């Protein structure tokens, strides 16, 4: 019995080692980078718009912001095949496109935070769509990178870590952003979230 227990414990420890693999940890951090932007144009943005006094109908119109996530398959083949100098020249196809979309997300998230929904709602909507577009494009690259970089036996751990990172980022982009907005305003909250994209950039 003791031998069986020891063997089982050893199997668990052996299985858990995969989560310490550098590649799997990288996927966790990229999952965080993937999950952060979507909540900034969803729950967090809706809260901001309500605070600005927009009607439910006006807020509901922001549903079109999510269109890029639905139709990203249209430009996914371009990302998969098209070079993007100097990014892909220096870093390779996957990492080059990844860095490009992440840098664009930093600018778009910061730009969204600088808008004034109560003054120019259309500009806010445009910046939100821009965030969604680069976020959806980043998702395409991260999915491809995960498949390319992980061996078959680590695919399960990689998929689990993507979800974990994604969920952690969703919490940061809602509870974290709302907490910052409460004390320092929406512009500061979105700036902080833009800086959080460094998690993906530095990975």
C-alpha cells in the first residue's frame, strides 16, 4: 500500500514538472497578454460608459466592438504567411507579429483611456474597435505560437496555462482597472492596463 502511494505521488510530481518548463510558463504569460484587452472593451468599458451617463441603448451599440474577434479568420492567413519587417526579420514570423500586435495594443489601450465618451462617443468607439482588432490579431499569433513551440506531450499543459493566464488577466482588467479608476480616474486605469501589456512584450 505504501509503495503504491509513493508511486502515485511520484507520478503526480512527474506530471507537475511540465508546468515548470520554460515554454509552458511562456504560454501562461502570453495567455495573460491575450486575456487583458478583451475585458477593457467589455465589462470595464461598459462600466465607464454607464458612469458617463450613457443610455443602455447607446452602450448596447458597443456590441459591434467584438466583431474583430468573430471575423479574425479573414486576416489570420495573412498573419500566418506575410513577413512584417523589421519585426519578423529580427524575431521570426511568430514572435515578430506577436511583438507588433502587443506594441499596437499598448498604444490603442492608452489611446482608449484618453478618450472622453461623454464628449465624443464615436472616437471612443473607434479606439475600442482598434483595441479589439489588435487583440484578435494577437490571439491568432499566440495560438499559432503555442502549437509551433510545444511538443505534443506538453500541449495539455500549454492549453491549461493559456486559460489560467487568460482568466488572471480578466480579473486584473476588471477588478484591478475598476479599483484604479475609483481612485485615479479612467485615464490612469487604462494607462496602467496598457503598461501591463509588458507581460507579453517581455516574454
